[in-house]
DNA sequence: ACACTTTCTGTAAGTGCTTACATCGACAAT
DNA sequence: ATTGTCGATGTAAGCACTTACAGAAAGTGT
C-alpha cells in the first residue's frame, strides 16, 4: 500500500496525496477529507525511508550516553524521549560506554542516521579548557547537526550546554559541613571527569575560605561500587576524618557502610553528603543528605534550546543551574 | 558526497560502488580496494534513507518499555542496545508509559519505522490466558515483525517471550520464610500485572503446602515509592506479621523503613524479602535479601532467539528461567 | 582459432516520497 | 468577450541507493 495506490483509490494524483499527508494548505478541504478517508480505510502509513529521502530528515533525535543503566542518565533519557515525542520526534539511543574510542564511534554512527539533533548526556563529554581530544569529534558532529550537552560543557559552534554549577554547589555544601564544625572533610571521588574536577575545586574553595589548609590525604579516590568503596575506606581512610563529601550517592552510601563497619556514628561523629539525590539516598539509614543535580531541569533547558533553534531563533550556548542541597539524616544541619 | 561522486572518482559505475559498500563477492578485490580508498578519503557514508528505500530495512530494532528510568528496564535497555550494536543493529527507543492507549500508540509509532524486530520490556505487556485487549496490538504488530517480550508473556504467532518463573521462584522464597518459622507472611505488592499475580500464586502455593490458611489481610497493596509504602504499612499492617514478601525491592525497602519506625527488629522479629536485586538491596541496613530476576539472562535469551530467526532458523516461543534467591541481612536463613 | 564458461562491471529500472513548475478552470475586472 | 488572477490539481524531476539483467573481458578446453 503506497502513495500510488491511495492516489488511485481516491481518484487524485500522488502529489495531492502527499500534500494531504503533510496537511498542505494547497489542497481543498473537500479533497483532503476524501483522501484521508481512503488512507484510513487502507491504514496507509507513508514509508519513512522515501519520506526521509525526499525531505532529508526523518524527525529523529539521537541520544548518546555512556550507560543508560545509570540512574541519572536513565532519568534524563526517559525525560527527553517523552518530550521529543510530544514534539513529533522519535529518539534513537546509543550507549557509548566510557571509552574514548567507543564514544567517538557511537557519535559517528548515530550521525549517519540523519538525525535532526544530537543530545549527549553526562560529564564525560566535558572539556575543561575546551581542547581535549574528546571534544574534537563533538565539534565535528556539531558541523552537521546541533549538539546539546546535558550536564557537560563543550565549547564550540552549534553546541549548546546545560549544566549544574557543580563547583559552586559543592562549595556551598562543604561550607555547611564546616559550619557544623567539621574540619577534616574527605573529598570522595571516583572518576576524573570535568564534573568531578569542578566539585573538587568547589571543595577546595570552601576550605580555603574557612582557612583550613589543604590536605592531599583527604582527596580520596575509590572504586565506584558500594562494597568496594567501603573496603577502600576501611583500608585507608585517614583516622581524623569527620566529614565526607562524595561526588555521587553510590560513593556516599559506601561511605555510610564504612562508617557503620568502623563503628563511627553518623552524623554524630561523621557527616556525609552525596550527590545526585538518587533513590539510594532515601534508601539507606540514616537517609543521605544529597544534592539534587537538577537532571530534568537541565534536560528542559536543552529541549527549549532545541525548539528555539528549530524555529530559527537563537539558543543559549551555555546555561548553568545550581544544585539543591537536600538535608537529611547524615548531616546535623 | 553521494554514490555518484564516489563512482566518478574511482572510475567505476555506481553499481560497483554499491557492491563494494555491501561487500558483494561480485567485485574483484582489486577494485574493491580502490573504491574503498576513495570512500575513505572522502569519508563517504551511504545515505540511510536511500539504503532503506532500496533494501526495505535499515537494520534497526525497536524497543518499547513503559519507563526507562526504572532500574530493571534501564538495565535491560542498556544490555540490549549494546548487543544489538554488536550485530550491526541500531536501536530506537520508545517509552510508552503504563497506560493502555499510550502503549498501543508507542507500538504503532515504532512499527512505522520499518524496524527489523520489536522488543517489549516488562510484564505490563503480559497476558494471563492470552486474551486481554493489551495483547491485541502486540499480535497485530507480530504480523509485521517478530516481537520479543522480556519478562512478559503473550501468546501468538511470531511472538517470543522469555520470563522468569515468578510463581515458582516466589514459592521457593516463601517456603524458606516458612522454614524459618514465619507463619504470618505479608504479600506486599503494588500493581496488578501478570508478574504480580504469578508471584501471589507462588506465595499462596507455599502457604498451602505448609498448611497455613490463607488470610486476605495479608495480601497488602501499597503505593510504589519508599515513603508511601512505609506510611501505608504504618497505617494498616496487621500486627501479627512476622515475614514480608515484597514484589519489588522498592516495596521491600519501604517495609524495612516501616519496621524500623515501628520498632520491629529485622530479621529477629520480621523477615523481609525483595524482588529484582537492585542496587537498593545492598544499600539499606540490614542489606535486603532479594531475588535476582535474571534481567540479562532474559535479554540474552530473546537476543539469541532473534538471531536464530534472522538466520532463518526456528526460535523458542516461550522460555522460562528461575530467579535466584540472594540471602542477605533481612532474613535469618 | 574458436566456442564456451566464468568473472567482473555497467545499464537501467525500480524504491516511495517531495516539490518546483505547469496547467486548468472559475471568477473578477475591464 | 478578453484578459488577468487565484486557488486547486497534476506532471515530472529529483532524492541516493539496490539489483536484475545485459554485456564485456578474461580464462578454459578443444
């Protein structure tokens, strides 16, 4: 059942059918109605490929993220997908893993699909100064199609980023720990992404403000699963630590488990703050004080930028939001 | 840069270029090499739409799930997407929500994309006897393209399901609770999906085996977020309860929080078992005994079935796995 | 040297749609 | 009656590929 069949059945030309499909004002309401009826009766659906060939676009948006099974990314993907569809776009998804080459391949592959826009999720696509190899292929991609980065920052033409001001947000959170009287605050991180570095920078700034000297022993690198974090801390956590700022909730939960095992009371002797406000935070005991990193807000910003762009208007290349500190049981404030 | 340009530059016809792209044995190695070189130099990529038009397929697989931000589904999507790509397929994703009409629309929409196979994730697509309205459109879809259902069961031609034998798995778990000496075991559930009914059936079977009479007060319906579950249980949990079987980990964690708030010791006075073995399970204290519902195993089965089918061989319409009980701190066994 | 394969390459006809341009009828203005 | 205008429809040329079929080149056997 193709456009010719419909044209024949409706007694019009294929051009008219095509116009009806696209709801062109060039067709009279009368013929529109007639053609539509024939289409419904034969449940005709235009062939996407032919359509794409003619139009050069298929109304799809590509999403690339390192790993959808990560809660933050899953939330973002879910939100984006839902909203895209409301505007008539479908999404094609590609999980790239975290290796440079795989990410590059993922982006290259998804570009071949003639997408109308590319969304990247996660700070692993970020670039500090703006000139690491990882950013190159994104800039390359941006030559073909607008690129939107959620929770990451890449400078360049046709690249639009929305991110949480992790530095400032972290700084404020650490300030609160200091106000509680904590002096030996551990910075617990896993990877060395842009986002992690921003957080570290905010952490150091808060210490500096309070006149607390830096201490390299307090920059603690751990593996990224709950059990390993616990083990790593049990093995080498400096004894004087009275506060832990973790770059994500999983690490924070690991820290909490470490405290329990080490017999350290939380929050009496040790305060813990997580990041991302995932479901893990309200799952543990005491519930974890965490930072809402505004996943959906960032998605919304990128989405709005995209719509603006598609309507021929200007979009904002870089937007910051601030995270919100959610006070719960692992801190005293 | 299209096939004509490459043909001209390489001094061959477009047919030859096309054959090189498709690695046809009809082209001599010599010309293949020459054409490939030209393609690389100009980084030529065949147009997907034209390709799709000619071939009638674009090597993409559709995935429909109610909600990717659910941990189980996210895990499945991640696994599938990764594996599809290994076999040269891309994935297009659609989150359907849990409403019947939305699910129907999602499936209809994704079918228009000329996908090569359709994957459905989640038991909300399931059908007990095989004849609820929800199954109709899936059967309709199966006329166009093979359908694979992960953790759900729909009978029909060209539909291939893989699911965890929730009934038997639940039955075994409840048996263990009984062996522990529990007599008043609460069945804590949220929705009324096929999967939930299977679990209930297993629960009842275990009770029957042990000669424990059914008690409707012990079939407890709660809302599906941690805080609400806790509230619901605080409000109306029968006092004699000494065991809780929850249909997912979130509910189980809610139950754990309830116990803590009600001053009931776990596992001394109350045992709790969850389902899905999500990260939540190892996050709480004591860690949650849970059932691994074999997400990736089920995905693997469907994937294998698909590959078999694409190679023209027969696939298994219905495969069961058994879940694995992971004993942790919320039970005494 | 000839016929006959075999191997490789080219020609051209799809594939189903969009859209610039042409056409046609109706109606208004002259 | 004649020209002009405008709205509705049709014609045909893309769009970038695949592939059946034709044909040329090369190799084989006699």
